[in-house]
């Protein structure tokens, strides 16, 4: 171990969990699909990328990515941005003005995990509805549009999340999406999809990205999750909407220069890492079945739709926090997400072959606390 790395070890609480020689996460790190490292082939695509200054619109690889994704989703235009948070917030600020309101599910990422940026930056407020396992029904929203009256905010937008992260990777039923969005359009509400993991829904359902996207005015997709790219998200919509998004991105400091090195990774991911999401889904399903069979652990939703498994640790065993610590001591990492809840996410850096060992480690931890 060289001295530089030793110093890093003391400075960063994150680094001591990694193998210091390769800086790779442990081979059973299920905390998040953001932990994926670019593969050798992806790094080769990054190295070979043709680049230019994207603020001048002259990065050919960024332009190719934007055209490719817009085409695949059946929309006019797209804009590459540094993060899913920026993508979502640019979308909300594009659809809503100060004093406007949007409707969303109570557990969604935009409302819970993006610091309420829409309120901080844009004076926009949110109104949340508790879905059944993260799934909203049109009947919940039908009376939510506020009247045209100076006392109240203006209802402007409906935002959905698919797959739903904190609902255990749940896929929104296609009929619900279609019903909610056609109702929204009829009432002049805009529609946004936080599709951070849209391709997981595409692979799991066989419903194309364009079919999902047709119901929405804007769509965010993340490349840095299960698709395995190091950085980046994309916002897709009409040409006018994306022109406005260019202004917002610049205002937020998100305009990048030779971003083609990042776009090349995203293009590589779209070409090579979409179909393999099915393996992550099989992995998660097997893991879910294992968890369901362990006394003291309970799946939050009985079906595992995609690559996320959320379970509860019985409080006679331990807290979620203590449970994941015990699990880490056995070489398996998962994320405590509050109280008794634990989240496991499958991805391309945790091989499917590990699943039996993972289930054995969970079993041993549960037995240890009995
Ligand atoms: C990760 C995630 C985001 C935000 O992405 P960042 O790149 O981390 O900002 C948005 N929505 C969902 C559902 C996510 O899982």
C-alpha cells in the first residue's frame, strides 16, 4: 500500500470498505447500483471518444447520445446533464413557475431525496399522495386540481417514478400510467417521468421505452445506475422544452465542455448493458425468495419486480442498522434505510453466482440475533 492511499484511507470513511489495491467495491456490495465501475470495454469507449466543446454544441459524442435517446423515446430532443437530480429539477422548473404546484407519490425521489430543490430554487410546491406500494391510482388524483382562485397555488404538473426506487423497484402498471397521464393532459397538466431506472422497466415488461415515454412531456433517465456508466443523466422532451432546459442547465452550473468522454460511456451502456438488466432482475428475484424464507426477515412487497429488494428486519432481532453491520462483517453489504428497513440492489458488479452465499450470510445474521 503506498502512502498516498494510506492517507486517503484516514480521510474518507467510504474508502476503507474497498480493496485498496483495485479500489473496487467488495464483490457483494448491494448498497446501490450506483456503485458499478466502468468496465474495461467501457473505459476503452471513453478513451476513444471524439469530443468538442458542448457549450458550443460541438461535442459530437454528446450530440450523438442526445439524438439517439430522443429517437429511442420518440421525442424531439434531449439534453445530457451531470445527474438525475439536475435532470429532474430542470424538468420541474421547466413545467412550473413560482407559486405553482406539482402532484407526486409520497415516497418518490424528487420529493424526498433532492433537497426540495424545486422549492429552494423555483418557489414551486409539491403535493404528495401515498400510493399503494408506491403505485398511484387515478382516483387519488382526480379531485386534486385546485380551482382558478387567487387564494390557492396553481396545479401544473404530475410527476411519476418508474421504476419506483423506495417502493422496492416497483414497476408502475402501464394502465395506471396511461390513465393518469391522459387525465392530466385533458386538464392541461404537464407530465414528467423520473425514469432513473426506466430501462429496468423496459426489460422487465417488454414495453418499449417509446411506449412508456409517449405518455409524458419530459423523461429523466440515469446512466449511472444499473446501466453502469460513471456519470450522467439525460432529460428528454420537445425541442422547445429542451431549449429551455439548456438555459436552466447553464444557470445551475451543469453545462459541461468535452463531456463526450462521459457521453461515450452512456452510449456504450445503452448498447451493451440494457439486455443484461434481466440478469439483475433474476438475481433480485432469487435474493427475494431467499429472504422470504428466512425467519425474522420480511419482504416489504411480496413480488420483486426489478433489481431492488426491500425487506424489514423483525424488531425482536435487531435494528436495520445493526443488521447491516453484522452482514458487512460477513462480507455482504446492504443499506439500512431507516428503522427496520434494509435495501439491496443488484447490479453488474455483483455476480449472480454470489446469490447463494448472500442468502447464507443473511440467514447466519438472522440466526445470530435470534
Ligand atoms: C438516483 C435517482 C435519482 C437521482 O440521480 P442522481 O444522479 O443521484 O442525482 C433520481 N430519481 C431516482 C428514482 C433515483 O433512483
